[in-house]
């Protein structure tokens, strides 16, 4: 799933490790999500949204909806 | 680069290596104790002793899946376990047919667990590369 995690992280000048610490996950998890190799669960997606103070839709792109629309 | 381990992974390692050491010690010490294989209850218990730490390793792997709070690392472990089991089933089934139909040498059953561990280890390495 495409997402804006890398951009949002760069805007805040956070490293992957820093974001991982804020989320309470491993740096590998942040890297896998950022590169679109792993889609987070809904609870983790909500947590990511909370950390960036954004909605889930503002971070993750709903590719199926984009194709339908 | 060496990746830092999660607390659950550190616990897994601290449980896994003593069990592996116990397996090797039992494997090397039980053989010489049993002089000639006899079908007695005592011989069965003694011969089965090296397998006890392997049962422990399965329990330790299950505990890891229960204790790991990082969902991505948990998924990676489940993938490695499935690859390990898949490789084990394929290798043992194919070899079984080779034994049955082509006179291949017998594959000792106690090799199955090491085959599973090696396949799982390789799958974990592949996953690390894939998710790097």
C-alpha cells in the first residue's frame, strides 16, 4: 500500500528509529511499511495517524478506491 | 548491519540456545549409553531423550509468537515457520517416493527437525533481504 510515511517523517526530521520508538515497534517495521512491503494492521495504522496527528486517509492511499473512482 | 532485537526475540534466543546445547549434549551422550538397540521401555525412554529439547524448541517458538508485540516481526516469523514446514514436507515426501520407487537410501527420521531448522533459517535470511 502506498503511503506518505517517508515524507511525513522527513517533514518532522525524524529518523526511522525515532518514529519506531514513538510507535513502539521495530525500525524494521517502519522500513517495511514505508517501502510498501508490509501493510500495517488497523490498530497500528490508527497509531501512526495519531503520532502524525492526521487521519489514516491522509497517510495511506486507498489504491482500490482510487482505481474505482 | 546488525538489527536490534525485540525483547521477545531476545527471550527467544535466551531460551533457544540452552535447549539446542542440551539437544547436542543428549545426542552425543545417549548413543554410547545404549550399547545395543533393544525394544524395551527403558531403551525407548533413553533413546527418546534427545528429542525432549526439540519439543522445548517448538514450545519456545510458540511462546515467541504469543509474546512478540511487533506485528511485522511476528508476521516475518510466521512466514519463516511456514517456509520451514513447507520445505520439510516437500523434501520428506519427495525423498519418500525416491526411497519407495527408486531405491534411494533411507532418510533417517531424526534428520527432519534439522532440515526444518535449516529451511526456516534460510527463509528468515530471505525475509530479511526482502524486507531490508
